[in-house]
């Protein structure tokens, strides 16, 4: 440890700032409590994009959305 005074630590943390464990990563997204599967959510997003692009009318979107929500 050339060039360091007695009692100095590498990294410069003097009050234990590096002694605490890193925060845990957030848990992966789960399906909402309502029971809608991730596949259904993906399908609803796809339908919404088609509606937003003008490919589906609001009526077509709502009919398809209802089918997804009913599990059809």
C-alpha cells in the first residue's frame, strides 16, 4: 500500500457507505391480480395499436377486446 497513510482504505468510503448490500432488483412483472394473462395483455396492446393506426374501428376494437377478456 505504497503512498497510503496508515488507516486509509481503498475506495475512500469512511463511514461504511459501501458496507451495505446493494438494493435488490425489482421483481419481474406479473400478471395483474384480475387474472389477465401476459398473452392477453400483449394481444390487447396489439389491438390498441391497430385501432390507433386506423386499421380497426372503435367498434371492432371493443368487440375483439371483449373476446380477449372473456378468454375466447
